[in-house]
């Protein structure tokens, strides 16, 4: 497989268009945010939202050895924590047998614990505490939601309960879950509202109430559209977070706010409509929006005018691990130009490649440079080599029934 060498690592600073004079200064995004249920405080309104790591060891026949937060994971999160974000989420953590598609991510499953896993999660939590950053885990709890809709009285949300208490005991600041299931039929959205209530309550009841702990949920508007939900039904799901009295925040994803994807007008329009109405449905619970925020001006507008509580960034935080610090300090006012904005598959692989490269050295080994070793995807030479590597990976993935060896994804 073709490799990208140190000769291709030259960094450039070509950013999205900024005003040459009087650029929008960060103000609202610098403000702290108090979460209503846990009373924990994020030092600012920037959220480094969940990104799939996909570089950990994974063996479906040996879950106990899989998904352990090794030094490589710690290297990555140490650099993001140094990047200035108030709230950071892990990638989707595997908590049950139905989330196999997240192979290579971290794992928390009952009956598959070990000392190395405990120490790994505790190390991540300690890095966050030392960096004055709130660290939450995204739980991939697909099985829990499926079981609830089949039999709402049967051992509700057992995987989520176990993982939440486990991570609280390791020192994490919280967890959040994504709404992944809505039953078909007219009664489906109502059942999903009940599920949101039940999921949050089950997690809260599993916790040590003497230790403040954040609980949130994520809603992808595009996925809800695919399941047949209408605009008002999506708002009902968002409103359920506040009515339940158990959630600290809602994250809305599913579109690209500032750079809408061409040919996906229905998806992008729904995303924007929900974003602009979300706070009316969820007035007393924090609302973050993730997807396509690239400039300080838009971030400020979303908080100041649309009255959202925070802004999530993903891929910009992979091209620059200190993107948060740069925009909060006024050093820059927008993200680096990403040549793959309209190609989600390639953009995702590129982000994973950056994460893998960041994992290779600790912050100390990188001389304090959080961006040490990252690729400049604006360089045509890098784009060419990456295209070759992607083609080779896709051929291998197809030949091996897609990622039986997750390491193929990052060996580029």
C-alpha cells in the first residue's frame, strides 16, 4: 500500500473566506455553559463531537481483548483536550452485540472487563480533568433500543446502565446516546418519545447520585427522515429531552449547516429547519448543533440569534487538533479548507487517517505540538497519494467482507 511520508506533511493555512477587515470576534462561544441536571460547567460553548476512531484492536471472538483504550487512544485525546474545547465526546463505544459496525472503537461490555481496560478509561478521564475539559462517552446502544420496542417491560437498557455506571466509576463526566430506532407505523414516533424518557431515566437510576454526571442524547435529522418522521415529529423527540427531566443536552446532527451538500436539498432543508426551531422545543435543556459549522461568524449567530447553547465541530478538529484554541483566541476565524466537503466517504476516511497519525506520539513526544504529523489535504500530492491509498483500502475491504481487519482503514 502506498505510504504518505514526512515530505508530504507541510502545513498550509488556506482557510474558508474571511473578511479582510473587522472579522467577527468570538464572544458567545467563549462563555461557560452550566448543564441543568448535573450542574457541571463546560468552560466554553465549543463541543468536539463524536468521531469514530476505528484504530483499536478488535476481535469479535475475543471481546475482552478488544477496544481497550491503549496509549494510542490516550495520545489522541490528550491532544484534543489541549485543543481548547469545553466538551469532548468519544467515538461510539461498543456496549452490545448489535454495534459491530463500530469495530476498532472502544468497548465497554458487561462480562468483558479487565484491569487494562479500567486503567485505560481512567487515564482518559484524568487527562480531561487535568485539561479542565468535560469528557463524555457516546454509547452505541442499538440493542437496548431494539429490546425496548419489542418488550418495554423486559430488563430495559441493561447495556446502557452498565456502561454508564462503569464510565462514571472510571471518572468520566458523562455519557450520551443516539436515537437509532423508531418503530414503523403511526404509533412509532410516540413510542420513540417514551423510549427517550425511559432511556434517560434508566441511565440516571444506574448512577452514583453523589457524583455529578452528564446525560445527553443525539438526534440525526437525516436518519429520522429516512425512518419516515416529519418535521413536527422530530421536534417532539427533541422536546422529550426536556420533559423527561433526565437529560443535560441534546445534540442535533444530520446536515451541513454552512456548506450544504449539493444534491441533498431535502436533507439539508430539514436539518436547518430543525436547528432553527430546536430551542423552542427544548428551552431549559442545552442544545448543541453539529454538522458543517466552519466560521466564527456562523457559530456566533447560532448561539446569539438562533439561541442554541453550543456548537459541535468534527472534521475541522481532525485537520487541526487545536482548532478550538485558534478560534477562541481570535487567531483565526474559520476552518481550513477541506477538499472533501462534498464527499462524505472520503472525508470520513481522511479524518480517521488524521486521528491515526495523532495517535502515534504523545503530546510530549510531539514536542507540545498537537498537530504533529497531520496531513495537509490541500496539497495535491497528498490528495493523489490518499486517493491511491483509499482505492487500495476499498478493494481490500470488499475482498475481506468490509473491515474484518479494521487496521486496513488507517494504514495509508
